[in-house]
């Protein structure tokens, strides 16, 4: 087991899943200490900046990676355990990008409205209090802008591998290969399971959010650079160990499946059928029994309703279920390995 | 303030919002002690019963009501405070209704598949432990059926008023008038605010669930008869006191707006724009500032992805927001009145 | 067989399907000569008029009817044969209603955009040329407004019966009961088959369009009052003569099924499965064979992408199919009866 | 101007838009005489063959190309004029692929149904009569299988260029770059205009259909190998000559814009806004005037409701519009060049 430090130089960023040569080869079990740039490439820094003047769609969501995982083959399952996800700057940014977001006309939900106004919000981080400060652009009824201290809950918008079918997808896309899922569940302490589609898996991460609401309404969370420590591991495939059809996330307390599609009900459906499959693997539970059980215990927080595909979650409390050892207890093992790191 | 007890006789049920004469007239401030039949009219009682043989679409979701609220006029806001929602039987039922549910072809998502198998699950209630028992139909990997004790979290699937535009809607429908929203948030301790569309509001309740997952995957929760205590109140409309465009729910800890539409993203959009409006009313927050704030703090649990319209929520933690007194502090006042009841 | 003339007085209009007493009782086979007001109640007459000042949602799509059809019972099929649909005025109107239409934010596809500008277009009818004149509000590249003579193709936006499940729906709604389907196929010469849901069927018509594009993009076609002659007939139900699940339209050349739902793919799916059912009735064609055949010969023009439900069509050329006598040749019989009328 | 003949060897097929080296470099104005394999790679030949045994998703829709167009740069518009599209075999095939199609559960519209039965239909071509023969698998009411002679209307399912944003997409995908649009409008005699996203455009064609219904219900049309003659041309970009945001098709009689998205209403919206933009370019027509005009004259046939994105069309009759010379009359010029070819 090695520890690998990697801070991408500006010329090392990539903006796709698949299609780029690996920046390094890693072994299953390796610990990676990485730095990720924010979704805007770090250029949005002041509230008077306009995204239409500064941002170029080709350079959003720069990825740290891809990393080639030695021995990973199609049919295997890649496990990414997030040991730590910590703000790497003292500020973060959010903005309204023209024709992008959940409550605006877009290139697909095409309408005749002019774009919403462009505005940028800068969030100052208080490391001691672990909060960021929201400040409204306009004064409120009290005569002052609204200022709210919001607890940080750092997460990664993108964790993804190279897609199947020879495709190369923009780092703005979430799909079966993970990618830009933009779910607050992707925080330190979880293990993310992704299907391996190409030799070496070629995973990358990026798009750190100091916090994000479910749905990511305007399309950009509290976007900030991150220091990320992760452990990569590999579950070899086999007849009784199929790669997951959709990304899975395991925490100490929850099992999660992430579906990504449009319309939004299809994202939810994919996550539900994915979870019924997981319950079948874990307990031998019949699919209709799984359907019934989800009906009564599923949590269904949205991830994003803004990206190329929308992402919805099926999330289960472990304490409502019988004990189970997904992937032979890999998550607990990774937690232990992470605890031993410092 | 009166206390009104009402247990509907079989001939007193109604299956619509709007279109039925009131069973009683109540005054703002009145306390109602009601009983609600389950969604199946009480007929599903054994696991060997098939919904296609026993259920008639015309008699699902029987409503207790409607109640005419004296003085309620279009433009007013009706407040329903749920004091208590308690199981009225020791068992409840769930089932797969042919061509109804989230993971099946339906009359609208029309396909060429035969219907999924019909199965019925009966849940026994343990009042002392406040749990219901899930038991899988088929044995699992361990050789036995899966048995899980699930904590109850009693709620009402339907809380609704008569619709606008002279419409009469089936009690299976959620929309701007509330109705069959099927959200687990509709539990004891909350206040639900609904727009008054017709003289007297004509509200009714029903469709009790001993518990329900977010999304209500198969379409029927842990369906059971309920004893419900509620306080009804009225907020007169005016230029600075508009009726809400979508149902609002207030608890001690959260503000919620419920949107209902298809596709699911539109249900979410409606709830988001509804909440931005509410933040504007509460704080004078500019809509784009509200959009930004929701992006970072919104919770977005699904309600149902099975009904005539799907229902999605925008839910905010009050402790992240400045203190506010929605409707002049009506919820706190109702909580106090409820506490004094016994 | 009687001939019945009916021009509604202003106090006789209704704005719902279901929920209103019949204006007259008719017998199967009767000929009705009717007049229908335009969707705006006749109030939009000049290009400087703004819909937000003149229109009230409660009074849109006034219906002529409902008519009680003697002997019609649930399970029967109502046939409405349109003998003539002719402009009753020399002008018609169209407009952009705030937050209504296909390329604008709406109450459901809720966004933060202000409403699109309100504009009204008035179309003059040239009866001899059978054209209406489109004139653009703004000058074009040539320096003048664009003026286009467009051939009229008169049709009815609404043909509907009372809904099932005790519902009363606004005349703005299309669904299984027909209603506001807004399809250009509803022109003179066709027979529309609708399921009977209540005693007497209670059908009504209205919402004449001098012409309309497929999709009805902005939500209001060339809206004008109409003189309508129709023959009503009844097909009694039975085991081998089920009422159609979705509205059917038969012309001399085509068979059409209209599905209405959101999202739009569900409207299309409903129309496809409806047509596969019709092919089964007509030829005994196996459903998968029907699926294959539709794949190769279905026409799929949109009706509207603006109403409460969107409407999509499955349309087949009769000359590609074996001869068939739907409903024992009722359409041909009605054509003959219509021809004999003058 | 050169004439280029190219029949791909089996090792020369590609299955993506973008990501593959060009098979040849062509000049604007060149005539290409090409052969395209069918969507199944030619392997489905008998009605007893099952797609799940013979088809591999990685090898569907093999493309002939890509061709590098000399001088093509991002911002330019590529014109592909289809001179001839003729069946290259005497038979064609269609089939139901498990979990693919418009009336079945899919990987995204995920459900718990088993797959629909797999069936294959083989169509024999009668070159003299220009028909293919549909034969039902099962006998119909008459006791025999249904046999229908259907006129051929040969078309290409895929015409596409390399995508923007460094993406590589499967040849199963339709999007802004064209691709697997599966519209019957892509027949001989039309000119297709596509945006150039990368140096050389890198266009390819494939997926010939001897005929196809609108919607392509089961997902596979009358799939057959094709002999295709086309002329490629280039419109250099500039401030007044923007590349189209969505694919455009021009025939002698119609203007068409193809939108591809999910849900289906977004595909339609994209095509509508795209056409309003085109009308603006052609006539200087104000967007709201364009919206109004489309409302009254738009045709809206569906293309496919089965692919990764669904495709919908906005289609206008030229004879309802003032004369216009799109791209300086390029289509008429290409028609003349095509006529001179033999």
C-alpha cells in the first residue's frame, strides 16, 4: 500500500470521464492525497463578476485524475473510500449561469425568456466554526442584507470512472459511471462503489462543495477547492459479484443508490430498481418483497435537478435492516484503514 | 371553540375533493376528533387477498368530511393543525395494485407488459413498541421470510380542500388544493396551510399510513384506519396575506412546501418557487437571493411518485434561518392550544 | 331522428366536463346544429388588448352543452360525427397568456422568469379564399410586417363527455374523456368515439380553431366562434364491444387514437397502446405484432404541448391496412347520413 | 469536385460520433458514394433469431465514416445533401430488443417487469413494386398471419458529426450533433445542416431504414443495408451565419428542425425554439411573432421515442411562407448538382 500525493498543475486538468491518459497508476489499497480545483477553475472570486464573461463551458468541473487502477477490468467494482474532504481555501463561490439551473429555461427546456440575471455570491469560510457565510445581494425587510452562518458539509460533486460503449463524457454529466452526481451524500466517511467499464477504471474526482442543498437548485453549490484523502480499492467481478448497474454509496449508517436520468422520475426509478437489486444481493430478498419494503422505508432525497441527467437517491437506514456485509464488509474495513492513517 | 367528534358511517364517506355536501359546519378554532377508514375501505385483511378481486377504484381513499369552515372565502388560507394521528386498528395492509405504482407500467406510462403479480402484505401493530412488523412473502437467503420491526410514524396521505375552477377531483389526486399528497411530513404536530377556493373551504382528511417511505414506491403504504385530532383555523386573505399557491406545512423545526405535478421535476420546481415566495413573505428576501439560498440549504425529500400527480417537497430547517413568525405565529399558537387539550 | 338547433345564451355556457345539468336531451341519431363561442368568450377583438386585463381563467373555453344522450350508460361508446365546422365570424384571435404556453414558464414548469410579453393577434377571415391573414406585430427584415394568407382548416379544440370517478374537470383539460385535446384532426368529416362514463354521457363541444398547428405552441390557436353540425350516435357496450380507453377518431382515410398525459412521452405511449388495442379489435392482431406494425407505419403528429395534459396522436393510414369496419361500419354510415342532410 | 466511393471493410466500422480517426478526407462539394451496414451489423436474418443471443450493444449502428471535411472549423455549418438512399439488400429486419423500445421498461424507465418477448420480423423487398412485406408472427382473426405490402421510404437513422466539449458519443445517441435522430424525414432529396464542433467536422452516416413510422415504437425500424450517394458542402461561419443550435433539414417543400432530449416535450421545445431562430435568420421575424406563427402552421411529427434522447420535429411547409434562400439557396444548388450527377 502506497500513499500518493497529487496536486494537478493547470496543464494537468481534464474535463471528461474517459478519453484522457491517466496521470498516475495506483494499486488497490493505495491512499491518495489529492487537491481539487473548484468547478469554475477558481476564476469566480468577487460578487461583481459575471459568469458569462469569465466562464467557458469547456473548462468547468476540472477533474483531478484520471487514475488508472492496476488490475481493474470491465465487470469489476471500484471502491472509492473518502477519508477526508476538507476546504482548501477560505472562500467559495456560487453563481447563476445563464440558461443553466433548475428554475430557468435551458438549452433543452427551451423557452423564449431572456436569461435570469447573472449574480455571484461569495462565501467566506470560518474554519473554527466550520461555517460559511451566506449574504444576500439585496437588502431584506429588515433593511440589511440577510446574513446566515451555514454549517459546512464538504462533499464532492464528481466521482466517476470512464464510461462504457467507448464513450467520453463531459465532467458535467452524471450517469451509470458516476460523474457529476452532485449529491450531498458524497462526503467524508463514505465508500462509493462504481462499475469498471474499461481497463484500469480511470477514475477522477472534483467539483468540491463546501455545502449543497438537495437538488442544487441554481446549479452551482458553495463551490470551493478541496483537499481530499481517499483510499481506492477493487472488488473483482464474478457471477455472484456483479458490478452495480448504478453507483452505490455506503456509510456507517446508510445504503444509497444513485440514479441519473431525465425526466426526474426515471432517475428515481433507476435508483429504486438498483436498490432492490442490492437488497437481493445482500439478503436474497425477492424483488416484489424489496419493492414493498422500499415503499415503507425508502428515503428519497434529490441530488441535482440541473445537470445533463438529473440525479435522485434511494437511501436506506441500516438500523432498519438485518446486519449485512456488503462486499464482504469492505466499507468497515476501509473505515478501519482510514482511522489508522493518522 | 367547540370540540366535535365525528366517525363517518359507511354511507357518509366521500371519494372526492369538492362536489359533496358538508357533513358538518365548524368554526375556526374548533377541535375535531375524527376517525378515518383506510385507503382500501378496510377490505384488505389477509395476505391471500387480491386487490383486483376486492378493490374498486371508485371506493379508494374514502374521506372523512368534508367540513364547511364558517367564514372561509376564496383567497383565505385554511390552517389544519394535526394534534394527534394514531392507529385505530392493530393491523394495516399494503398491496400491489395492477398497473398502479412507481415501478410498473400504468394507464399513462402505458406499456405492453402484463401486470406485476398481485400480493398483499399485512402489518401487525405492536402498540407498546410502536412498531409494525414487515414480513416478506418469500423466504430469503437465510431460509426464512425476512421479518423486520419498523417504527411507526403515523401520517395522513390526504388533507385537502375543494379545488378551484368548479372542479371536483378524486381523492386519489394531489394538486394545489392538497389532497392525496402522500408525504410522511403530514404527521402529528404539524400545521398544514391550504388555499381556500370555495366558500367554506370544504376540507376533508383520510388515507392514514402507519408509516411510509419517501416516494411510496409501490403506491400503497402501511395503510390503516386512524384516530385523528385536529384544530382547524382560518387566516383571512388580503393584499399582504395571499393564499399559498401550493400547500405549506410548518412543524416546530421545518418549513415545507409541497408541489404536485408530472413530470417529477415540475413537482419539485413548483415546491421550490413556492418556497421562494414564502421566504419573500417571511423576510422580504429577493427571489434570486432565495434561489441561491435554497441551492445551499434545501432538503428535497420525495413524497410520492405514484399518484395522478407526483409530489415533491422543498423543506427547510428553521434553525438555519432567522426567527420568523409565519402567519403571525399561528403554528406556535396552535401547538400551545393542542398542548392544553389534555 | 330529430334535428336540434341550439345557440347557447350567455347564461347557458358551462366551463366543465361533468357537473352541469344538460341543456337538452338528444336521441342517438339526432342531428345537432350548434354554435360555439370562442375560447376567450369573444372578448379579445383588438391587437391592443391584453389577456391579463380581459381574460378570467374561470371563463375560458365556454362549452356548448352538455347534451344528455338518451340510453347512454357507462360502458357504452359515444360517436360524435362532425358534419360541418364552419367559422361563425369574420375574424378570430390568438394571444400570449402570461405563464401559459409551450415555450414559457408556467404554474407547473415553475421558474423565476417574468412572464413573456402579452400580445394579441387578430386574424381576418376571407370566406371566398378560405384563408385567414397572419400579420406580424413587428416589421421584419423587409421593413414591413410579415403578412401571410393561411388556409383555414376549421376544427374543434374540445369534444368531451363527463369524466369517470365522480370527477368534474375544467374545460381546459384533455383526458380519457376527450375534452380539450386541441388536435387539428377534429375537423368536419370525422367521427369521434368517446367512452361513456355516466348516464346520458353528457357531451359538449367548443373551442373552435379556424386553424391550428400541431402542438399549439403558444397555447391559443386561431380562436373563433363556429357553426357546427354534428350527428350523435351510440354504440352499446358489451364483452366484445368495450368502450375505448382513450378517444378515437375515424376519418375516411385514417384511424387515430388520442392520448393525453404528462410528460409528453406518456401521452404518446397511451395513444400507441390504445391503437394496438384497436388493431386487436379490428383484426385480431397480436399485441406484439401490433407494436411491430406501428413501428413501421404509425404517424405521430402532436396535438398540444400546452394544456393540463399534453395530447399526442397515433394515426394510421387506412390504405396501408386491410379493409375493416370499425363499429360495424358506423363511420361510413354517418358519412352517408351527413351527405343526405342537404 | 471529386467522386469518392467507399464501402467499409468490417474492420473499418466505427460505433461513435467523435473519437475515431477519419477514414478519408473530403473537400466541400465532393460526391460520396457509400454503403452502410444495417443497425444489427447484418446478423439478424431469420425470424427465429433472438437479439439477446446475437446482438452486442457495443456493435449496434455501425457507422460509415467518419469523413474529415477539409477546411471545416468549429462555428461552421456542414451541409449533407442526400442524393440517393437505396436498399442494398433484398431483405431487412426488425426485432424487439429486451428492455429497449417505447412501450417497455428500459434501463432508465426502470421497472420490475420481465422483458417483453423477443421476436424478429424479416421484411422481403420487392424492388419493382418498391414495397416490403410485413407478416405477423401470429395468425389474426381471419386464421392467417396478416400480410401487408408497405411502400418503402428509405431513410438514414444516423447522420452526425463529432460532438462538442471533447465528448465521444455512441452511435445510438441523437443530440445537437445530429446522430441517431431516427426521423423518416432523412430521405433522398433533403439537405441536412449540422454544426461543426471540431476541426474537419468528422461526419458519418448509417442505420438505414427501408421505412419507419414516426416514433419508431419498438426501437428498430425496417433495418437494412443501404447504398447512399451524398454531396457534402460547407457553410463558413460568421457573425451573421451562426451554426445551427440543432440539426436542420431542408427539402424542396419543407423546413425542419430536429430537437433531441428527454422528456419528449423538451425535444419538441428545442425544435420549436430552433425554428423560431431559423425564421429570425430567414425573415428577421421577431421571436414572439415566430412563436405565434408556429402556433398556427407548425407540423410536429415525432421522430423517435426510444433512443438515449427522444427526437421531435418542427416542420414547416415552404408554400405557407414567403420565398427564402436559406444559406444563400444552397439546397436548390445541391439539388441541381445532384440532378447533374447522372
